[in-house]
C-alpha cells in the first residue's frame, strides 16, 4: 500500500486546481467525492486585448453585413419582376430566390454575430445557483390550507348543500345551450349518403368533355373516367344544373369508371349477369376504404388500385377486394344501352358508395 | 424640505438622469417589476447542445406566427367558386375555390408571397420535427422525471396540437392534394360507430366536401390552435424557469445546484441570436427549396387524385397505419363497424398518446422512485427505458415507411404487396428486436464504463513479461471523469411483499405489489451498477501494486499467469517516456 488516501481508487493524484467547490461524499454510496468545479480558464479574448479587438471587429462586421443584406433584400424586391413575366435565375423564380437569400443572410448574420459576441466577449465564468425544492415549505402549505378552508367555510358551501347542488345543476344545465348552439353546424345525415344522382336512363359520359359513350368506342382493356350526364346539362335558364359545391358533393359519390374486358374473363355474381354491356362494366370510382378516387388500372390483371392506401379491387370479379385495407367490394353500377346507342345507367347503385359508416346496413 | 438655492429667473434643475433608468423607474412604480425580475435577469441556465432542440421548436413557432400573419393579409378562406385569372398561365380560366385562387395569387402575384408561404411551410416542418427530437432527448435522459412530469404532458399536448395545426394548415389551400387529405380525414370521422356520419355532416356542413370546411379550418388554424399553443408554450416555459433546467452531472454539478451562464447577457445573446439563425435558415429554405407547389396539383376535385399522394412527413405514421391494416369490417344487427379504419385511425393513436402521457407515472410506479431529479441520465444508464424508446422509434420508422409503401415499391422496384405483408409482420417483430438489442447494448456500455472506472484507460503501452507474454498497461482515469461516471443513482429493486407483510394487506394489493416487484426486477434486470467505494479501492490497490517500483528500481509485472522470478525493466518501451503523461525532464531515448 502506498500512502494515498484518495478515496477515488482510480486516480492517485488529484489534479491541481480542484476543490474550489465544497467536496462532499454523498451518503448514498457515491464512491467518489465531487472534485468541485475547475477554476475559470481565460480565453484568448480575456487576456489578449488584440484578440478581443479582433472578435469585436468580427461581430461588428457580421452586423454590418446584415444591414447590407437587408438593403439588398429591398433592392431585390423592386428589381425582380414577378407575375406574367417573371425574372428567372437558373430555373428558379429570381424574386423568390433573391429575397430568400438576402433575408436569410441578413438574419443569419445577426444571429451568428450575437452568438460570436456571447462566446468571445461576454464573460464565460460559470455561475453556480442553488436549487431550492420545487415544493412550497410545510409552513406555506399549512397556511394555504388554512386560507382555503377558511374561504370554503366562509362561503358556507359545505354547510348549505342546497346552494351547492343547485349551482352544480345550473352550471351543468348551461352545458346544454353550449352543445345545442352547435346544432346548425350542419344538416343531419338522413339518407344522403345512401343514394347518388344516378338513375335509370342517365347517360354515362366522359368526365372531361361530357360526351356520351357508345359501347363500340370502348376498346378491350381500356378504362374511361366517367360521370353522370346530368353534370353537363343546363336548366331552362341556361345555367348548369350542378355547379360549385353541389357539383363537388354529387361528384364525390357519383364518379364512376368504365372498363371493358373480354366477356369470357368476367365472372359476374348472381343477379349481376346483365349489369354490363359486351364486357363493359361500370364501377364506383370512390374507394370503399376512406373515399379516395381510384384510378390506377392494371389492364392485364383487371385490377384497380387506389393510389392513397393501395386497396386493390378485381373488376373482373365484381370489384372484390384482393389486397389492402378496404373491406368491401367496389359498388357496381348496372348499365345498358339506350335507344340512341349510348351507355346509360339501369338504376342508381344498389348500395351506398364510398367509405363505410355505422348505419350503412349490411348491403 | 428643499428650496431653490437661487432667486434667478430660471427654475432649478435636477441633474440629467439616464433616460433608461427613468423609464424603468416609471415602469416599476406601476408594476413592481424590479422585485419580480431581480433574480430572473441573471438566472443561470446550464449549457449543452441538446438543450437547443426545444429552442428550435420555440423559435420556429415564432417564425410561424410572423409568416402566417403575412399570409393572412391575402389569403381568402372561402370555398366560393371563382374563375382564375391571375399570372399562372396553366390554370387561367379554370374554376376553383377562392382559397385556392388566393393561394395562387400569394404565390405568383405578391412579391415575397411565395417566400413567406414556403417559409411558413418549412417552419411548420421544423416546428413538429424539433418537438419530436426534443421529446426524444427529454425521454432518453430521464428529464421527464419528478418534478417535470407536468411539463412532459404539456409537451405532449404541444406535439399533438402542432401536428393537428400542421394538418389544418396544409388543408387550407384547397388544392388537389390537400383535398385528398381532407377526404381521408372525413372517411375516418365517418367510420366512428354510431355518431360518425353526424360528426362528418356537422364538421363539413353536409356532405363532403361542402363549402364550410375551409373557413372553419381557417379559424381553427389561425386563432384556436395557435392560441392554445401560445398558452401551453407559456406554461411550458414558466415551469422550466421555476423548476430550473436540468443539467448533466459533472464536477461541481449536483442535484442541488445549476451551473451555467446567466440569462443576461449570455443567454439573451445566445438564445436571441439563435432565433435569428432559425429564422435565417427558414428564409434560406423558403428561398431555395421548393415545397408544396400547389399550382402543380390543380384545384380540388373529388373525382381526381394523383398517384404517389403523400401527406406532410409527420402524418406519415397515421398514413402507414391506415395502409397496412387488414380490411376488417363487421356487420352486426344491420350496423357496420369498420375496424380497418376505426383501429388505425382512432383507437391506436389514442392508445399511443395515452401511453405517452402516462409514461412518467408508469416508470415511477415500477421503479418506486419518488425523488426529485435534476441531473440527467445517460441513455445507457436506463437500459430498459432507452430500449423502449428505440423500440418505439423502430415502430415509428416502420409505420412511416409503410406510409410510403408505393414510393418504396416504385423507387426500389419492389412488389408493393410484399412490402405491405412485410410491414404487417415487421411492426410487431421489429420493435421487439430493437428493444432487445438496445437493452444489451446499453448494458455493454455500462460494463465498459465500469471497466474504465476499475481498471483505467488503455494507455497504448505494451508491456512484455520475461516469458514473452504481452499485456497492455492501463492507467487510471482522471478524477473528473471518474466522478462524472459515478454520479448516478444506484438502481434499487422494489421488494415483493413477504408472507408476513401480506397478512395485513388486501389480496388485490398484494397481487399489485408482486407485479410491481416483478416489473421492477425486469426493469433493472441485469443493468450494471456503479462500483462501490470498496470495489474501487481494491482495484486501486491492484493497480498500484502493478505499477509499484521496487526499491531495486525495477517494476514487477504482475499480469496474466506470470509468476516467475524475472524482473521487468521499469521503463516502458523506448519512446513511450514521451507519451505526454509524464514529466520528461531528464528523459532521453535510451538508444540500446
């Protein structure tokens, strides 16, 4: 054994300069006593006036640059046109790039300058502040409890339950108007979700031009995004029957896709044998999962994939789900050909389209 | 009583006073500011780079307020239909909502408008991202422990609201992508049993999309949530100031003090400067990095969607959950329960946030630790907690990747279905594997710390015994390092009640106590404790013996099985006398 009495067991020689703070051994069995904080070591800027002046110049330069960039920012605001004939730099909109660069650099220069100032020139002597228990002192707690009890007993709320209970009742009753006042946020659902604008004889039209579709125009393997013809019709005053919000709401349910497959590939469910025309079938375009419009069509496999969550439906097999999070087959719209040779609906969908909901029923 | 000393014609004047002092006096006369602030002005904050993460979140919130206010000056939160007639050629003549048209106007016809839009969106990404990383830092270092559980909960609310606020924000432009996000949200609402359709009809004022959701979301986005966020941030900061910041253990840094720099001037300059840096970086991002180019997506149309639709990154987990959940649906008594939407969209997020909020209390219950903690823990010193976090991070990463399974399939030419099947299994297996590996890893690191304490560091000096056996010489580490390594609590297991105790306690309570003891056993399990004073002393004794220089001037090597009679030359291999750890006076190369 040597004459060391250092309790650390690891360091024979404590380094010089320790012990500026009180060194204590924690009773909890901390094997090594706190060596205490190191004495402050000066930075070059603390002892060398030249270094300090250099740091001062750096900070001032950064702040100066910031003003410069701020001015450049204003210049760019007026210098680079936007709108119809925007100025372009390297394929970017010049105005946006110049404003962003100048504003960003002006801000960064202030930030970096301030931090450089703090690091080089402000005192870096560490300060020790004692922590106090977060909790109040026992005395304060007791006084608070006394005050609270006095307040409560002053009010008599405990002695007069009639007042207390009727007040609770009154406050609870106030909740009713608060809820009822929100009633007019929207109409009740009613049967809105279970029907669409499709009805017997309504033409299935191209969703962009609104042109009606003849079966012979649809090639095998082709998919057409289609809509009910009524979206493109006008009323007696020459205004569209559907526009704006109504159009979007109706479209959100009535959008369909037309696909043509080889009739031999199709295996219609019982009762659906006559729902198509020469291998042309019509399905809802709205996913039965959470309602995204479905449109990724795999010609060879007859699969239709939803781009949102990848539910995959087999259109040759009644729109059955073959993959993904959707639970229900894609609703099919029965179609036929009208007197003029165009594709029309036989009826509305036989079940609600789109995502499931509680009162949807088992259809 | 004082009177003017002259009878001159001009009034007597008091000495010129410092105008700032004057203002302060005026303010203090009316507010008592001095008492409230005398201690705060020089309040000490500890310094560590990881304490900056929360600051990023704070400052990006300020950037959001500034840029967001700018945007409100032009944005029209209306779904009224207009025909676009602005500068963007490709959409001229197209019918769209006023919200979308005004977003295009801000992007193309307001100078600096696109910059502010992109800064606003980038700052939102930073805000949520910084909150996430800050939260992980707090978790990993045990900074959520007593007395900071409340701030953990406030932080969790901030994160949740931040995500909600972000979703509301990117829905406002009413472009095709944001409308698709709203459609999905509507699908989630509609799937809630019993009240789903009512909720949806009330929120959207009728059938989706209706014409009310944008103005309603606007109020939520610019008033309601920012107001709550502001209040919660205020509470978060007040608690931080009152409880004082946590610090890392080290020489002079204990559970009873805070060591660092004063608020004024150091943190005023550093934190204030950092605001400008966050602001500046956001401006550079807004100027140079394109984000959410809504003009490319076109106005919302419920019958259209783009392939590869992706939400903002922080919604990726919700998206992943929705994507990989199997298509389960129950029909019962004429009603439909959509498990495929309800569980990933409503139940699981609820479960995740419940565990999140309950975590500090669960851990305290398992460990039985009711003390105040102001010193941070190294992640390795709480192996089970760290492993839990890494397990959760793995789950998050997997779900996030699952939210982009189509992108993964296209990018890496993989089969989309196989990715999804893989994810369905991986979300269960991956976190468990990550948990087990991390726990062992942490414990290994603890072992390494213990070795370092007991045996010192590897000096790089190789000693050869007379038989020719080689051993590396270990030298003791510094007191500072040794103190820092041992400045942690010893883990204490919760004891199961003994049969004698059980007599007095109700049966259910005994079962809970046993469960708790078992959990505590698992929690601390094989974690390595810091050495005791006795162990350290023995190790020291051993080391000293090894290094002892005998009276004959020779050092006897006591390593391995060597027990021969040969003596080891007391010098290290030539050259090592200049290794910087010894005085070199009189040393020279021995040249033999």
